[in-house]
C-alpha cells in the first residue's frame, strides 16, 4: 500500500527502478516505458510490484497465483 497524492504518477514496467513501484528512469535504453496514471484525490492504493497484474498499475492479486 502506498499513499498517492493527487496528480500524475509513473508506474515502473521495466523492473529496474530503485523506487518501485514508481519509475525512476532506469528503463532508459530498454524497450520499456513507464505507465502514466492520474489520481484525482489523495488516496491509499495497492500498486503492483510483480508486474503481472491485469489491472495495471493496481495489484489484482496475481502474485498469489504465481
């Protein structure tokens, strides 16, 4: 669970970020791009860190099935 401020956020898709689940630019030189998502109001959310969710950037429990 993370506390998300209202605004634009970038979810890491490359798996190299030191600030996962957020992008830190480590994807440079790869075929991966971060997923931009917007939060309207400050809220707590479970963001995926396994990279297998079907509801990116949010966790859908897929990690429990792997």
